[in-house]
């Protein structure tokens, strides 16, 4: 005598029943990443013009401070807007704000390093494809196990995957977040180190040239 096996699924963490809930982490992080990328380019142009008036390192510090403030204020506005469309608790809001600040800082430092390296606006040639690649490698559309080798590598080393899964955990519960936090801190540290090295090595001119003439502090 044979019998068909009986199976059932137990959901430990339940997502919402519609795409507003299911896709919220991806679009939240995608929108913030795009904003921080544009902010990094604008701050680079400000730095390139301001360094002749206030000194290279003072201008660099001002750009970094503005970037950090942007990673605090921007996610808060985005999360409060998101709460108008989906429901989540106040504790989830605070957890999400903290995780999005960390993601935003990683996204900003990476984008700022690329913007400084390519003197502002031309960096969009690299930054836009990188952002699109991170959408594919973000894990919200394709599981990491189904990605190609390049996208799997990118998911480990770029901010988007970490930010999306931290958002999932904050909104709907999830596993340990330590690996995601550690990856973002590594991106932040490496990005900050690169920005310092790029400013020290590349920005030595004493007269405004090229994009540096766009913004005058005289």
C-alpha cells in the first residue's frame, strides 16, 4: 500500500499580499541610491570649485559632512513617504531608518569616490551602468543562487544587495543582519579611504580649470 506524501509550508515571516509590500525594499533602495549618486556628483562639483576659496581639505570635509547629513535626512523622508503606501510599526520604522542610513552611507561613499576620480559629471558614464547592474544583483528580482558569476560577485561587494535585504528584515522580519552590516561598513571604509587618496593625489592644481569653473566661491 502506498500513499502520497502530505506537505505544508510554514511561513516564518509574512510579506504583504501585493506588490506594494513585496517590491518596497527594492524601490526604496533604488530611489535612495539614485539620489545619493546625483548628490555625490553635485558635491564633487562644489568641492572642485570651493577648494580654491576655502582650501582643498576644508572643502573635502564640507562635502563629506553634507553627504552624511544627506544620508540621515533623505532616508527619513523616503521612509515616511513609504509609510503612506504600506503599513509597518514604529519600531520597524526606526530599524529601517538605521539600516537605510547605513546603506545610504555606503552608496554615497562609493559614488563620491567615483565622482572624484572622474571629475564629477563624466562619472555618470560609469555610475549609471553600475546602478543598473546592482538592481539585477540586488536579490529582489533574481535570487543570488540564480545569478551569473559577475552579479553574484557584485552582490557581495556593492551596497544594493545588502540594503535591500536589511530593508526586508526591518519591514518583515528575517535572519541575522551582521553579514549585511559588515559588508556595508567595508564599502564605507574603502570608499572613504579612496576619496582621501584621490583628493590627495589628483587635486593639486592652483587655478580653476574645466568643471572647476562652473561654481565660483569668489
